[in-house]
């Protein structure tokens, strides 16, 4: 019996060292052959990506991603390759398929995984995009029980071009196919107005009304997505084909929506209004990923990065901002407080402009700073990304500001109360 302990201990040591010997600590190697560093490509062209990938055991997978050097976000879907061998010659054409990619510096990230170790290698390129121009501004006004659409062709002279015959809930302009999408209040039919044909050319009805929340329809420059109260989230592509769907549980309704590069986030509420949560969805398929309980009424959801979401809420005490991570579901509460929030727009420098009950505020995430910008309450907002200008609607008055300037350089009066503003950009 005295020999049993030494024998057992020796056996454990043998197994321990055997496991260490079996562990693979050697990462794969990647040698990028093409593209040549800093080569310039035009948007919509192809980039041949070639690399030699090897491992001492086996290369399981290789992934290629194109990332903006400015935002550090992926700009197109990644390409994945199942390998299953020690040496792999990567050779394929990566399509710069997004016509809206801006001119700038980008890099390919080639990532190899051997089952235990992951390694990445990088190659920079330059992309020459299509010049973007502002071609006009849409303003929606409520006239009794109808919503009238006005348009300005960069002359700051607004002419009525259409009347929807319904109250306004929300709208977006989709640059990719030059379509104006209108979401009515207390209704179940979305409409698409084609400015070139001067007519509504598409309508779609649902078996549930749209929620009466502020930010329930959004775009990602190619597709339009919106929430339907008792159904979930729906999306249409440039051909008006439904290409995105999330079905909410029958015990819940959906309200606010945020669209990101990889994830979408939607606010779900119990039908009796007692429980709320934030649900993260896959940006491509609408598949539910994770969720997190929240206790306040969400006004809007705005992505700051690929993962971090600015959550803007209203409470009985006023408005507030929170930070939600779409990957970890961590929620940081009370990063700022303000008056009750009406709507939010994001600038091209990453600042957020927030319309509240009493003023227009600006929030800068990099320093977590909230400051009063303009003393205009309950304003309707739009942002011109080309000229860095803010359109502010208050009652029937429309004013235009250079961002961070406190005096408008243009001002006009519309016939009725302004409820929506959308900046029109050229297609190509």
C-alpha cells in the first residue's frame, strides 16, 4: 500500500507532460503576395488577393476582411475558406462591390487559424470612390391628417411634390437607389416614393401597425429596415424585395431599432409594457444572438463602433444615455443625463446631435462629454454629411447651420409644421 502514492503521482506527472507535449503552441505563418502595398483601386473593381499560409500541424480556416483605416470597421462581408491542410495557397478575387465606398485608405486582414492559434497579417490599399454630392433636401410637413412632402434642389426654395394622405411617423432617403421611404403613424402600410417618377411606386401592408416611437425606420445606404409592432423587424433591398426578417415572440412588441455593420439591435417590450430588453441581431440574416434586460423606454439606438451602441432613453425624470456592447451585452448606465429626448443624428466626425425638449445638445463619445449647442426645443434634425451642416426644423421654421456654429446661414418658413427632414445625395 505504501507504493500506491508514488506510482499514482508518477502517472499524473507522465500524463501532465504528455498533454504539454501534445499542445500546439506554434501559430500559422502568412506570406502575402498580392495586392502590392498601397496600390490604388477604383470602387466596383476586383482586387486579387494571394497569400501562402502554412502551419506545423494543419491550417483549419482562413478569413479575408477589408477594413477602413479611418474607422477600423469592416466595410464588406468577410470571405471564409475551409482549408484542412498544412499548406494553403490563397488565390481569389475580392470584389469592391459597394458603390458607396468613400475614397480613402483601407487594409486587408488575412487571418489563419489552426485550431489552437490564430494569427493575422495585413496589406494596405487605397480605394478611389465616387464623388458624393448633395442634390437636394426633402422636408415633410403635417397638414391636418396628411403629410405633405416638399423638395429643394439646392436653391433653398421648397416646392410641394407629393401628399401622402396619412400622418407622419418616420422617413429615410436611400441613396443607393434614390428612393424616399415613408412610414405612416397609426398605420400598417409602408410607401416608397420615387422622385424620378414623381409617384409612389411601391406599397407593402403588414398585419400589424408600426410602433409610435421616433426611430423605427433606418437605412444602411443599400437596404431599408423598420420595425412592425407585433411582428418584428423587416427589411427591403433596392428591388423592393424583402431580404431581412426578425420575428418577435408573440408575447412581445418591438419599438426602437439600431443598424450597425455586423449587428443590429432592437428594443423589445412585453405587450403589457412591463419588461423591456435589447436584442442583438445578425446584420445579414436577422438571427437573434443575445439579449439584455433594460428598464427605460428607448428613444433611439446608435452604433458608435462595430460593437458599442449608444442607447438613448426617456424616463419620468428626463432623458439619458447608456452604452451597450452588442458582443458582451454589458450595459453602462447613466453616461449622461439631459432633458427628454426627441431624436438623434450622428455627424461624420462621430459626434451625436440630440434634440431634447428644451435644447439641442451635442455628445462626443471619445471624451464622454455632453454640451448644449442651440437653445431650440423639440427640434427636427437632419445632417448633411457632405457639407457638415445641420438642418433644424422648429414649428414651420427651417434653419441651416454649419456644424458648431450658433448662427444659421439660411432660414425659411414652410407652410405647415415640420415633422421630418431628409438630405438627398447623388447615386453615383
